[in-house]
C-alpha cells in the first residue's frame, strides 16, 4: 500500500512538472540596414537553424522602409539592435543619438570606386576631367577625395553627379565615367551579368583607413542587457557554420528567401563569406580611433570622442 502511495505521488509530481512551461525565449528585434541580401547571412542562418533559440532568444528581423531610420528607431527604444555602418556611427553620436557599437557583421569595407574595364578610367589618375556618380554626399566625397589625393589629383579635377541609388545603371548607360559607393560584392557581378566587365578601386588601398562596413548598434544606456551577448554568441555560431559549410548555409539562406536564388546573389554569397566578422563581439579600438581621425579630418564630425563612448566593450 505504501509502495503504491509513493508511486502515485511520483506520478503526480511528474505530471505537475510536465505542466510547467519551459522558460520562454526572450524577444529581440533587429532592424536591418536594407532589404535581406547575402550581407545578412549570419543573421538569417542563425534564425533559420534555431541558433538564436539555442541562446534563449526569439529574434525578429525587420527590413527597413527607410534605410536611414533603424539607428534612430533603436535610439528611440523601438528596437534593441540595428544593423548600421561604422562611418555613420560617428555622425549619429555627434548628433547626440544615444547609440553604441556592440558588434561587427562585415569587418572590411565593401564600398569601392567602380568603372567599366573598357571605359576611359584605367587608373585613378585617369579620373582627371571625368564624371563620378554618387548616391550619398558627405562620406562618399571623403572617400573619393582621399583616393584622388593618393593619385595626385584634387577633388576639383572631377565632376560629381548625384545618380541617387542607380549607380550601375548610370555607369552602364555612360552617364558617368565611374561611380563611388558601389558594393564590390554586388555591383561588379551586376555589371558582368549585363554583358560588361567592371574594374574596382578599393579605398583602403588608396589612403582611406580600414573600417567595418556593417556593425550592430544598440542604445548606449542598455548595454547591460544580457540579450546583447546572447545575440552576438548566436551570430558567431552562425558565422562559423557558414564558413565551415558554405553550400549548406546557402541552402538555408535561399530556403528562407527563395526570390534571392539567382546568379547575382549566389555570386555575392561567395564574395561576401570571407568578409564576415569571425568574432562579432571583438573590438579593435585603435582601428576605430584611426577612423574617427579620418572623419574629423574630412569635417564629417567636429571632434574625436574616446572610443569607449561609442564602441565600448560590453559589460
């Protein structure tokens, strides 16, 4: 009788434990910088393979209606993380936005100056007297001005033409002789698919300090939020998986985004893999300090703040 009583009690206990729900995953919203593309591979793979869940997170990825909005929305507390750009971070902080870099997505520049291989620009020196298309004034002016100086030219030696975001069409149509701000992992392939061949000149090889193309930013007053470290750990796991299993990872990516299963995105996938930050949380403070000086030199910010104010190590 006593044995049956213990058995019944044990069964009741087991049923009671089974009725207790597992600890719910913590919700986290990440605002992308642009529509989904291979630059976002670690984020997509982390979500689709359940790596965020393994770290206790329920992550929502949101492409922006306005690419300039995500950092401001994070600063306003409407999301936890935004994918942004290292150069933009300095300007956001200078404007008084309470933002800080918490990790890196793409750890090398992607932007470049691109011309047609059969066009008049064979070297940077050939830009003298030519037209250069651009999308965003300010930073792209600084990039081009530095590259021109490296080639012995002055900014006044070229004519800048705003082509909005139609960089490749403007170049292909002969409206400009070159474009600044083209992504080397996309535009070169796009040009090739349209029957031409492009040539790229890389800013970091012509006087521009190396910078992170894509970073993660969060509200500077919320850096103790444990979800941030969990997020970065999951993204690191996804990045290592992508590097170890690029074909399988591509399958995961296009299963989630079937409209991207084309030659442009397949090539961009391969061209982007080696540029992902292997350790997203790692920070090279001197690198960020050097680029701050570059930003100030080109009057994009008025003063250089200590790196710890906008790119701290997470507590």
